[in-house]
């Protein structure tokens, strides 16, 4: 990945992290940061294809023209992007209308979905899975005494409870790359 795309992806990740932290403190700010997480991610995708947009409206138009209408993205992702645009406008410019905490949480969820789609388009899932595989090959030095001790280890220990630890390791890697685990086996759904 070239430095410009890497910088946009990093800005997207940072904006999503800020949005998640602001949900309860400043829902308006969280909605705005969630939009920018999606904006920078989609900008990285188009930059990878040699397209640069200077206006927010031009990027939104390109999302629908080049991604949704061509079938590269599901219509739902286009709707997510539109709702993020509206949430940002409400959060940044709404005088009497405010973004609720629930709407801010939903904006973070939508931005995460857009980022996941961009990650798939840019081939970042390959990086994620390679990192997960390398972590899963790590030997376990000792079995943690408690579950808290196991979870405090950044990527978990893989030598015991193999299936559960595999999912924990993958979830940790996905979190590192700024995505969420959306589909896990029923026994591991508490890992997000």
C-alpha cells in the first residue's frame, strides 16, 4: 500500500477510535468522527484507483456511481454512507437538532461496516489474516491462571483452548486494524 493510502487508512482508524470514545461524552462529535472514518476509508479506496476527490459531495456521488450502482457494494453500504453524511451534518451544523447517543452508536456501526468493505476491496483482509496466522503459531509459554490474565495478554495464548483462543486472536488482530468481528461461532459471540 502506498504512503498516501496508508495515511488515509490511519486517519480513518483514528477517527473511528475517537468516535467510539465520544459516544457518551459528545454524541454530535461521535457522529462527525464516524463520518470522517468512512470518508477517509473511502478516500483511500478511490486513491488506490487513482481518483482523488476534494469535495465531500463528489465523494458521496462517487460512492453511489462507482461502488453501489456497479454492484461492487451492496445498496445497504450506500445507505450507510448517506446516513453518515446526514449524521455529520446534524452533529456539526444542527442548532436545535442533536445526535442522540443511540444515533451516535449507529453511526459508529455504519462507519465500521464501510471500513470493513473498504478493507476487503483494498485487500487488507489478507494482512489481517496473515497477522492472525502468525500469532496463532506462537507457542504458549504457560497456561494463564485466570481468564482475566488470558485476556490481558494482547493477542492471547494459543496453546490451550485452541478454538476459543483462535477466535480471540483473530478478534484482537481485527481490532488492531480498526474493524470489528461481525460473525463468530455462537460460543464466542462475547468477543467483540
